[in-house]
C-alpha cells in the first residue's frame, strides 16, 4: 500500500523576544480541532499569521511551524521532532523564511 503524501509549507523564522503561542500538553488536544487557532489569534505573532495567510494564498493546506507543531513541554517528543527537522524541511513543498520575527 502506498503512503499518502501531502503538500505543506514550513516556516523558518527567529523566535526572538516576542511572546508566542506554543503547543503544550494541556492545550494539545484543543489545538488539533479545526479553527482552534482562532481562539489564540492574539497570541500568534504577526510573522506566523502572515506565513499562515501566504500558505493559504499559495493553495497549500498545511504549514509546519515549530512552536505549534512541536509539543514544547514534552521533552521526548520535542527531541524526536527536532531530530526530524531536516527531513521536515527537506520534504516541504516550500519553505517560507522570515529574517525578522
């Protein structure tokens, strides 16, 4: 059986000193619901919101953003995801790069 593949974008950016929504265990389940990011809109930096918008404009349904796709307070999962980042970026349809933000 062949594995299904999806087109996705990645965002490469500098976290900087800006407060940012990060996925943590206690909100993970809620964040997996469609439209859930609307609740946290004010906690999502403009760089990330702009990348999400651009991804949608490009006709790409998914975007990988480390702060949101890595569970930040699960050290085992975080380690595994960080180790997989080379493949995640390599297999992206497009990588968006933000020099600031």
